[in-house]
């Protein structure tokens, strides 16, 4: 199974929900003695909201990409965002 990466902290509550659903969903599909390899890169929600408030989408993209690159360096092959705010730069993140 591929290693999963989550950009968390930008929605702490939703980070927990994503984590639980991914772990237990994979366990249900693979057997009771299995949990997937998963890494969470926690970003500061207040930094994300600051970029958003200032409409600094280039800065937000750069900040998010640092987190994504950290997950990639930890071996993550699939990455998900756990908050709603970064949706405005999703296409840019995906392109990179």
C-alpha cells in the first residue's frame, strides 16, 4: 500500500476525522491487524488564514508547498489537504 500524507493543522478537527477514517477504512479493507503508513504535516491555521486574509495566494501556495514537500521527503505518495481554505489554490498545488 502507498504511504499517505496529510496536510493537517489547517483544520485540526477535520485532521482528526480524516486520520480516523483513513486508518480504520484501510483496516476494514485489509484486515484487523493492519494500519496504513501515514504521515501528518501540521501547518499553522493562523498562518494559512493570514495569507488568505491578505489575498496573498502566492505566499499561501509557497507555504502549503513547503508542507507538501516535507511529506514527499518522508515518502508520502498520496497527499490530502484536511482543511477547506486552501481550496482556492488547489489547482496551483496540484500543478506543482
